């Protein structure tokens, strides 16, 4: 079974994203966590992620951004994926627009799990074929099924 499917469901996929800039992208990705009462709708988590982005962008290149942070509000890792068909300037390392977003919020006392999941997403999304298929997804179910299939093939990081 896919490792990542344990941490993400269709309720936490934003497709298509409406945001047009980095700050609004992060806000849009946080919204499902607030709507499902995983995070309280306050500014602390948003500010933490924005501070992290000011230090160094999590736009890792190839159209992918992995904004992330730690929070005392969550008891386990929370993941939200988003697809921006038009792309968003997220100050990526390669100066390309970002189309695929993965937001991770982890408990402060689980930094190892946080890093392993970041590594997992980075590894999976480094492949151009998967990125192309994800960008073609028209439903959250299709995106999740695709991610699960690829994660099953690459299942070598245990959490």
C-alpha cells in the first residue's frame, strides 16, 4: 500500500488552485485543514510557513513547490496537494512557475517523519512523467490514484 495515501485524501486536494501568488497559494492550501478542523483558522501556521519561505523558497524546481512547517496544532502529519494549471511564481530555484504544490504540516515533536515525507514527495515528483500525469488530472480521485500507483512502485522509504 502507498505510504503517502496514509497522509492524504481527496478532501485535501485542491484542483484547480485559484491562487495567483505565493502567499495566496499557501492560504489556499491551508484552507482544507481549517475546514476539516485539523488546524485552527489563525495566522500562526501561515506566518510560520511564510517565514520559512522568506528564508528560502520551497519551490524546488521543475514546477514543484513543497511549502512546509511545524505546528503544535497537529498530532500527525497533515498533507494538502494542489495543482495550479496556470502556474504560480513561487520564487523557485530554477525561476520556473510552480504547478504542483504539496503542503506539509507536522507536529514539532516528529521532525524525522516530516523530513522523510518531504524526501518522499521530492523523490516522486522529480520524475517528469509523474508530473505530467498529475498536471493532466481533472479530479482529486484521479490525482490520488495516480500518486498512489507511482508511490507503490517507488516504495522504499518507510515511515
